[in-house]
């Protein structure tokens, strides 16, 4: 089992989870690495950088397989379809782009956000893209047509992170307004707002069973919430400064 990290030092590192040892460093980006993802089969790493490029790497060898060029701003977020065939990227150029993992070719560009795209992800069935932006909206897009299906408005500040419930029924968003919101993906309706953080919410994730949300904030705190009730179940204190990224293990 491995951990993949991307850093302001422009490198991606592969770590052995059991030993904590660094196995290899992947170098090639000329700017900070903002986002990393791994293909579902575990063979490739996808990275997005301030250098405006997305790179595809062989996880075992550390070799760069291809560089994907087309964005005109920093690449903030990358994600891979559940079938491992496509990449989605979100950028400071306000654009979302869909790419082929195999060829590296841009398949389509999704235009509609009025400012930077901070976070992108796919629904579990791989048919839709969900994006969060500094324009304060979340958008749902159809992958094959590239059409915007709906825009979710309700956050009065920038949206930093979006996540999807494993059953594909809900979107979870974290914002500079210090709240987390839960939305119905099909209707676009806001189901509830989770309040408790005293700083920007940088990152959100949902448990594999879809019952809980974890959030990380500029208030140095991690909070666990019930999806159904919206109630804060516990607060995890220990970080001495802002929490940038949170996720759950596969066993929840």
C-alpha cells in the first residue's frame, strides 16, 4: 500500500504506507503540485500543477508517460473516472477539461464558471462531473455531452472542495463561508447546512458507507458530521495550523 503526495517543491512522492519510507520522487513539473490522483487500477498517477500542465506517471517506475497541455492557468484539481479512462481537471482559467488517459488528448472543455475552478470530481457511475468554484457555485455537468445540467447556489463565498456520496445521491461542499452544505444531486436542492467551523472549510470527504462527512478548516480543526442529521458528531483537535486536506480510509 502506498501514499502519493504532491508538494510546493514541484515533486510528487510515492511512500510505503507500512514503513513510511519514500520509494521514489517524480520530478518534471516546473511549478507547485496542487493535486494528485491515482487510477483505479493503481498503475498511474495523475498530477496537476501551477505550471498549467497535467502529467500522467507510471506509478511503478516513476516515469512520466505524457503531459497534458491546454489550460491557461494553474491546475487546481484533478480526478479520474471510476473506469480509469478519463481525467477531469479544474483550473484558474475558469475551465474544466476532460482528457483521455491513454492518449492524453483533450476531449472537451466545460465552460460556465465565472472564476477559478477549485475542485472537480466524478460521480461514482462516471457519467457526471461536479465542480466547485471561487464564483460561489457548484455545477453538475454531463460527461459525454459536456453540458451544464444544473448550478447549485447558496454559499455566499468561494467553494473550495466538493465530494460525492458513494451512492451518487448527494453532493457535499466546503466553503470560505465556514460551512459545509449537503445537496441533492438530482434536484440541486440544498438539504442542509453544517455550521461549526470558525474558519474557511478547505476540504470535505464522505465515508464509504455515505453516513458521515469529514471536514478540514483554517480553524485548525477536523470535524465529523452526520449526513442525515447534519449534526457535528466530534471535533478532532491536534493540528497547529490550517487543515488543507482530509479523507477517509476505504474501510471508513
